[in-house]
């Protein structure tokens, strides 16, 4: 776009230069024609035409100078716009890269919140379990032993009355999750008497790891 005024100015300068050369170089008349024609002073019109052409050439040169200055200004403005455009594109790229990071941070924050909620729920369940263990046994095995105690007492023979009544034997039905230490804690209030239970049930147990669900244990 900026080169079009320059081409116009160059064309005008070339045209005016051609006009000046054309007026300065008048063709010489032939000898017979020079003798027949009356001499006429032609120097004044030629000088006037040259002055006019020079004035026009000066106007064209001034116009060219103004156009060149305007073109320089346009180039400077264009370079400034290109610099601003590059800066805006860089800022836009940074903003686009920041958007996924913000989404990832929000997702991680949500996962952290859910994990904290789960930990709080597990802590509450753990406290409830500790409270149940502290208040006393409530396992199905205890209920089974309680219901079976009368039948065991009725089945056991009573030959002769003894001077002191012996404590009635207790039984425990093994349920899922039972261990000897847990059963000792249930009946004796401590986990250290599990070996007594093992000794009293050698016909059923080989060791402390051979508990079978549904088996009946004697509690000494």
C-alpha cells in the first residue's frame, strides 16, 4: 500500500523530466525553410517553459518528500502495532496455559476435601468401636454361651452333693473373627489368660491359630 504513492511520484518526475528535455531540444529547421521563414525570437518561450517545468518538478519533489515522511510514519506505526500484537499473543498463550492448571487445582482441592471427609468418618467409626469394646462384650458367641449355660448345667451329672458348690463350666461358640486373646479379654477382662483356654481345649485346638468357626470351647 505504501509503495503506490512512490510509483506515482516517480512517474510524474519522469514525465516532467521528459517535458524539460523536449522543450530544451528544439529541432533545427532545414536550410531552404530557414531562408524562406522570417527569423522569430524563440528563446523567451523556451526559458518560460523550462521555468514552469522546474516549478512543477519542485512541487513534485516536495510531494514526494511529504509522501516519504508519511510512509516512514506509517512504517513506525505498523512496527509498533506488530510489537503490541506479539505481546498480546504471548499474554493470551500464558492465559490459556493457566486455565488447565486452575482446573487441575480445583479438582485436587475437591479430592482433598473428599479424603478429609472420609478420614473424619473413619475416625468417628473408630471412636464408636472403641466405646463398644470399653463398655463390654456383645459378640454373638457371648449370647450363645449365655443361652447354652442352663442346658449344660442340666446335662452335667450331680452324683453326691459336695460341701462347696463348684462353679459351673462355661462354653463359648467360636464366631468369625474370634481369637484366643479376644476370648480371654471377653471372659477374664485381660488378654494374658489365653493359654488357659488353650490348655482346657487341647482336644479341640492344636494351637492358638486353629480356631474353627462353630467349634465349642470350654472356658475354665
